[in-house]
């Protein structure tokens, strides 16, 4: 019987080939979609493979982290439930009122309430 490390020695080269294939296919796909769609619609220039790969990387950095956020959600929900259970009824009502306020002067129910003038 082979040792376990002998079986796993193929993982690194296969992972490297997979990464290279993903980069090549992703770059080609972005390049062809961009060059097919955007120049005729908006008059933008054609892009090269390397520009498409850079764009794919930038999009991954900006928008591709959703998997990590989803992994942290159960912990957030558990902590919020624990905090909620530890609140008094007055604290809960104050929290609800604050959440209804929304973000900034245009959010939620507080936007309809007039603010006192100094």
C-alpha cells in the first residue's frame, strides 16, 4: 500500500493546471464578451487578453468575496440573538425605533418627522 503523501502529491500540479486553465478561460471569455458587446453599443475600444484578465481580477477583488461573508453570517445572527435576549423591553423598543430611522435624513419613518429647529 502506498503512503498517503504519495497519493496527495498529484494535488499541487493539478491545482496549478486548474488555476492556469481558469485564468485562460476566464480572460478569453471576458475579452470576447467585451469585444463583442461594448464597442458596437458604446463605441469603446477593443481590449487585449491581458486587459481582460486584469478586469477579471479587479472584479474578483471588488465583488467576489461573497463566499466569505456568507460564512460569517451564522455567527452574526447567533450573536444578535444573544444580545436581543439580553435586552430589556425598553432597550428593544429603542433598538426598533433606531432601526426604523433608516440611513441618513431620507431613510425610514424618521424622514417624515419634523426636526426641531435650534
